[in-house]
């Protein structure tokens, strides 16, 4: 805050001071610095949907103000983009959550594997989404043999069947996904979840896995139903689509290859960075004296 005058633009992830008014963002504008703000979660619901009325009344429009007064608002999906538009944001760039192509390599495909592994990767705070699906997976495991692999911060889950829990680490992410054959992402259709940017799905697909996911928010944009995975609307559909993938080796290969191609074309750091550079420099959203970096290429959404 004491050195912002040195910079041409400030990049903010979501907000500067959570649960305080937008004093910092206001200061940046008053100093003539300006800021870019970046959203990959529906953090505005921390305020406008808060359980305490005084928070909703006092801070309900905080994120709208931050978006409206930014030089550029970056939104990770359509739900976040629509909120930025309704807030009156002047410049909006839609950028999905992405991966580094060099890091996320395609898993070698084994046609002779005896038992298929269904995998879920997340955090202790998001394991609640998996818990809702566990009874379905227990039923399915009695009909079709498979192993459940869970990677998060826990050592065990309440699952009556064959499973393994691995401790997640950033360094081991790709190795963990390579132990899976099918990736899953269950979500409830609620306000907060509509703002999620489907990072799990992008990670699975970046390694060549077919996926099954709930048709919520960004999941509907990442998954092309029947092409790189399936969108399961009900518990019965979860069982049907997972069974198809478990039992059909060539289907897993085909959908996994399609997902790999999509992610490494549209969901990469390089692509996002090119789009950001174009808006920040070529379209003069920051100080005019900044030079245009080499290698900028126009890309269509």
C-alpha cells in the first residue's frame, strides 16, 4: 500500500482486504494507479449471501464496486462474467482456469488393466462434494469392480468398499492423476458452486482422463457430453456413465484423447497469458508508455 505509486497497474486477486470496505482499491484509483481484478470464485456471495444481515447490508455490493472501478475484470466463467456485467465493469476478459502444458503430460494408456480406478482430487473443504456421491459409488462397486482413489488432506474417508487415500501435494499432482483411469467432479447446483471454474476437470483431462461431472456452472463448458466425458444429472446417471467407462476400454481411450486435445488447446497458461498481454498492453488498459512485449498474437475466443 505504501509503494503503489511505483507501479503502472496493481493486480488484485479477488480483493485486497476481505470483510473490510474497498478502501485499498479506492486509494489505488485516487493515486492514478488503477488495478486489474481477477475472479475464479463467486466471492461476492461471501457478502450478499452472508448469514448475518448487517454484513449483507454493509458489504453486499463491495465486490460489485471493486469490479466497476477496475481497469480490467478477469472472470473465470460465465457466472462470474455475468456478475461483472451487472456490476457495470468497463472491461471484462473471460479467462478459464488453466494448466501448464509441459507439466500435465498424457497418461500412458493401458488396455490390459484389470481393475479400473475412479479418482477424485480436492481439498479437505471440498471433500463434502465427494461424500454426497459415496453411497452411489458403494452401490456401483457391488455391480462393477473398480477402485476409488481419493487425493486430499485426509488419511481416510467413510467408504464401504475398496479405496485408497493419498495425501495431496502440488509436486505429486500429475503422478496422482496418472494413477486414475476416470476423473470425477460432483457438485451441488448452488450459488457458490456455479462460480467454480472446474479446475479438477481441467487437470484430469490435461492428463488424458475421461471424466464424469455434475452439470453445474463451468462444468457444462469444460465437458462436451459424450465427447470427452459425461454430465450426470442424477444418481442413476452417475452409475450409468461410470459403468460405461469402466467396462469399455476403447471408450475411455477415445474420450480421454478428446479431453486432452481440448485442454491443451484452450486451457493453457500460454493461451491465457497471450490474451492478458493483448488487453493490458495492446488495448492500452495500462499506462500508454509501457511497451508491447514481443510475440503477442491475436486469438479468437
